[in-house]
């Protein structure tokens, strides 16, 4: 084996990487080898190993690719004719030396003062759930208002000198996004935000998570069948462990019940009478319907929905305690019933004013405009409530793309039409968007100009040309939108008990 240098310590000193030839018997977790994927050999890291039906299989993560492309592979896809990179040995723990006279432990009085000064921060920290935990009823303490967010997705924005990523709060993410957008606008004054470039960046940006335990979680289901579709999951979801050995997990597209074998599934389908999501239909047009489901009244269905959505959302942590949430589910209709397409959830009482906690379009319905309809419907509800809405941040990668495209389209259209005065507050009020989201979008499009007296909004030629190109595409594909007059809904009012966790 020969050491090779391909990484660096924080000080800049190269770290030797041990390489050599391997056999199937010597492969272990953490080893990086070349794996065949789509007719090419790509470097991948082995995250997990198992023996299934007497044959070894390996769960791998491809370097420079998003985590959703991680997969189980057979041994014959690993190229053992090339050298592999062995995982670095664990560093021995340093022995703690006795405190010197200069660095003595603080006295009891100092400890009390330190504890008192940090009590607020500790209280806030204690209310934040770990991103890898599963909330089981009766086995966890009641969280504070800052806890229990349905969708905690971490967006990597920078790295510390030691290679780790700092954890940012929601407000920090907002400021970083705004500052980054402003810097990009100044450096590219004549260029428009490119959706294609952003998609390519997200495709090759690797896993979005900064929690090493979450990175190592292995996708546990190979395939699911839902209605007439067979789908390959993207991420881990805590379905029963016996489903791990199933080649196919069958999910009822109406009640979202799950089965590891086709026989009990067919027996269930012969008895299941549900033909639509179990809630009130609050919107219907000739294309889609929306149903409002209370997590407290339909716990089983909403828990099944959360398990299903976790297969396609990396950092969704809520599976069981759905009482404080409302679920707005979109479905298409035919002679067989209402087929579930996607949903968004929102807290019954959000201290931060979020109008969306979690949003998802199922993979079989993506790239067909349903995501935009979900976003548009969430803002329609905010308008009815007389509030300014914003999605819970940080957003997932695909969620960020969808919201950016929606914000850009709506803001440019309202400015071109001249429906409001060209200032941030009026634009936000007309569209039920927060000032931060409007400001972020304008800066991202390089549409803000600053002077001594303040700032003004400028519609650049590049933005107008891009919007015209987008309209041409919409004419060819056919554009659908939400019709506000078909919404039959009043903002619900809940008692204190229905807004809290069922613990």
C-alpha cells in the first residue's frame, strides 16, 4: 500500500491517504472505490455493507453527487482492478492533563454566574430536537415553541477551518442568503439568475446535511409501488424494520397504508373504501382539488403521509406527533377517485409566521407544474388570513429552486403590470410575501439600485427578456394557475389543546 496526499488538515499540512488493492473480503465501511454507474466508473464511498440471500451488497455514496443518488449495489459493480482509498484510522483520544495553576477549574460561585448568564441560550438549545431523532409518543419531553418543526433541513453555506460546517439559525440563513445574493448581483451586473446553473450546482453539491450521523443513515427501502407507479426512494424513512428485506413495499394511494407483501396489500385494496384524502375539500377546479386535513383528527393518515414524504425529504424529522399541523393535500381526479399528488403542511399557530412547514410533490408528478400550484395555494391562504407568509427556512434544494422561480415570476409580473408602486413593502403586501423574501429575490435578479436617499427597483432588460422566454415556454406547455374564487375556506380557529403536541 502506498500513501497518497489528497486532503489537508486545517493548518494546510497534507494528510496522507492510504491506497492499495482490495478484495471483497477486505472492503470495509469508509473505503472509497471506483463503481460502475450509468456505463461510467465513478469514485464512491462505502457507507454500509450487508449480506442478502447469501450475496454481499454495498451501500455507496458517489463523490460530488447529491445524497439522493446513494444506492445499494452488487459486488460485481465494484472495480477491484484499481486501487482503493482506505479510511483514515481513528485518532486516539488525548489524555486530559491535570489543570495548571493558571487554568484551574472555576469556583462554585463562578460556575453559578456562568450558568446564570448562559441559561437563556441553554433553554433555547434544549428546545431544538436532534435532526436524526424519531419522536415517539410518550417517550420524549414536551418541546418548546422553537422545537418540533416538521421539516428541519440544513443548507450548507460555508465551512469552518476544521472542515466542519457551522450550524446556522433561521435568521442567520436569511441574512446569509441576502448577502450572498447582493454579492452575486454586484459581481454579475448584466447576468440573470440561471435556473440551469443552479440545478447543476445542486446536483453536484453532495449531501446537504451537516450531521454526520444523518449522512450515514442508509436508505432502507429499494422500491415502493403506489397506484400505477413504481418509485425508487431517495432517503431513509423509519418504516418497520421487516420491510428492509422486501423487494417492493406496497402503499395504498388513498389511505397511505403500507404492506411488505402483495397478498395482504391486495386484500386491503379489496376492502379499502377511501377514494380521497380524509379531509374537507376546500378547492376544486377542472384540474386539481385541495383537501384540508387536521393532524389531530386524522393522526394515522397524517403519520403515514409523513413516513411517505420522508422517503423524498432528507431532513424531515416529524413522523408521529402531527397534532399541531394542518395538511393541505393536492389531488387529481378521475373515475377511480382522487389521486394524491403532493402536499404542504403548516403549523396551526406559527410563532415565526411561516405559512409552510413542509412541502413535497411526489416524484412521479414532478416537473409538471404541480409544485408551483402548491406554492401558489399556500400564498392564497395567507391572503385570506390577511397575513404575510414565508416558507420555513432553510429550504431543501428542490424547494429552494421552486420558491425562487415562483418569487421571481410573481414579482416581475406585478411590476410589469403596474398593479402596485415599485417599492418592496407594496410588492410584498400585494403578493402576501415577506419583505425579506421580496428583497432577496430583487437582489438575486440585480433589480435594486441604491442612492443616498434609499433604494429603488429597476426592471432590467435581462430580466424582461428572461420573463418573455418563460412565457413562450408556458404557451407551448400550457400554464395552469390557482383560481382564488374557487377557494371555499375560512381560517380555522383552534383551541389551545389542539395546537399542542399529543404527549
